């Protein structure tokens, strides 16, 4: 992966970019703070149902709850610390 390249772009960030709308403008239209929008787009937080409803309404259905589903974390194999002899 090249420096500065992300694995994927969050659907909300892509939607804003395609419409040349800033997070601040979107924030003013939805009533969701820019800080919270940033945390959603970076994956630090998942939006509440209320925020998802506001985003869906503001994007006229282009983004829905399916775009904000939590991704399951990869499973880790548990290895016992020391086998009992």
C-alpha cells in the first residue's frame, strides 16, 4: 500500500466528495456536528440510529443504514499459554 492511500473510502466521505460538499456544509444541513461526522467517516465511531436517519434523509436515500454496518473484527486463534505436561 502506498503512503497516504487508504484501503477504502467511507461511503459518506465519497458521497460528499462526489457532490463537492464539505463536512461543515453537510453538518449545517443535518444538525450533526462536524466532529461527529469526522469520527464516523474515519471509523472511530458508528452513527446512532438518529444520525443514520438524518444522513439518509439528507442524501435522499443514497446512503442508508446498510452503509454504516459494523464490520466484524477478524477472529483470532487462541493459543494456550503453556501446555500442561
